[in-house]
């Protein structure tokens, strides 16, 4: 009888693991708390070893074809003039804009569809209890069902509730002192194919990014100590943003107006997940539930697909889940720790408090965008990480 795996979380990491485990002939079930597949979300990029994972899954070209079409990144002044410009073609995708820029929902959908009909997807349900018994994990669902699996893979987000059921109190959260908001706004004639980034005094940034759906993706960032804002209701969060960004300038009034009726509003106070272990008995963590590096690191999606790939391959290589989990952690720890190593001062430097600070930032970026330092600077801005060795799975 084929081994059976339950995956909780139907986004990038969960769908990657589901597709690969199914291809290895295992019985795979995916449970998702949301009532249906969640489309939408902001731009994500996949680089380096993450691209190799998609290549091995025969999905690399499809992901490129479904890209956002972003052509580079430009820091703008309040009058929309360019302070610094990084063309993606000129820096081979190593800068802020990668060659593979795709919306989170589009990539998750691509990975979901790759599983075909071989994976049992269940929506509108979630785990309420897991018991590690001899030789199996006994799972209780909110629906009342009780089922048994060889292992449970938790591929949820940074605030994973299933993680807290099994690993209660083990997450040593690292707060990054940054609040971030994403949502979709109507496209205007002035929106081009560049990621336009605007800094306002008070540690604020506002940016607009292209997509392939005829709309534009907006992002508001605020450098501040955490104050529990992630737990507020959506209307309170929107009111907070309207108050803090009311005088920011540039295209901010248009963005705040669109925010009022946004149906894909996402708000979070950025924090890293720091777990001393990723497995316990027959339960294992992957993706943001295991190690959220935050968007500041620039490697979150690469870590998600790589971690899920390594986990699936190790489960296929080993007769026991304990050995597979240990090998998975050994392979992924160095890459994760490197990805999480971004100093907390970095986002503060990119979000100056004063107009003088903004002029200094723009001056530094302006120099970095010029030859011959452009390539070296772009690699620093775009992020870099140690990479898991996939040759053992050839």
C-alpha cells in the first residue's frame, strides 16, 4: 500500500509538495482552510535553485510565460521623475526585478494544476488536533472527520495555527519592525512596466508594480516597531493606513482611494519564524510555517519551492519519515539561515525618516545604477542565498 500524506495549506509550498509526492506514487490529500482556491496576491520572484526546481518539474517555461512583464525597478521622486533606474535586461535579472516575476496566485495555481486529478484537494476545513501514534498520525478536522496518515506536512503561512497545535511556544519570532500592505488597484495610462518605488518621510514607501491582468499591484510599507496591528480588523487597519499615509504625496491619494473597496487587501507586520526544529513525530513544517524569511529577504518563494522539493525527494528516498525529516532539515537549514540573515537595519535604510535621508538614499542608488558598478550593486539589492544541493536527487 502506498504511503499517505496530508498537506495543510494550498499555496506555493503545499502545492509543490503535493505535486511531487503524487508523482512519486504516494496518496496525497491537501486540506485548505479557505472555502476555495485563493487567487491573487502580489509579485513574487523565483531565482537560482528555485528556478532549477521548476525546471525539474517541467514548469519553468510556463511560469515565465505567466510572468508579470515587469521590466525593471525605478526609484521615483514626488513628481514621478526617476532618481535611480535598474533595467532588468541590463542586469540579467539579478537586481530587484528578477527574470521570473509572477503573481503569487498565478504560481500557486500553476503548481496546483500540475498535480492533476491525483491529489485530493479539500477546501473549507482545517486541522484541530494531531496525535502521533505508533506508525501513523491521527488527525482530527474541524468538520468532525478523523483520519490516519503516514505523515502530516504543515505548509501554512507565518501565522500557522496547525504549527502552534503541534509545536506550541517553540517559535522564537524575530520582528523586523516593518508593516506591509498589498492590494490591487485599477491600472491607469501612467502605469508602465516598471516597479515604481517612492519614499516619503517618516519611514514610508509606496510602490506600484505591473501585472498581466490589466490591473496594478500596490504596496504600502511603514518602518515602525510592532504594535499588534496584524491582529486588528481590516477596517481598523485601513483607517490606520489612511491616517499614516494621508500626506505621503506622489500617487498615494489614488492608492488610498482604491484601498477602500479592495477585495484582496493583505496587511501584515513582518516577522521571521525561527524554529529550533521542523519536525516532531510524524509532523513536519515547510515554507513560511517553518522559516518565514519575510519579503525583505527576497528569497521567500525560492525557499518555498526548494524546501518542498527537498522534503518530497527525501520522503521518496527513505523508508522512514524520521530519516526523511532529518535529511530534509540537514539539506535546508544552511539555506534558510542564510536567507534569514538580513540585518534589521537594512529595511530602515531603505525607508529613511527624513527628506535628507531620502536624498542620500536616492544618491546612493543613482550611483549603484551606473556602469561599471551596476551588476555588483544589483546582486546586493536583489538578494543572494546559499543554495541546497539538488544533485543528490538527480
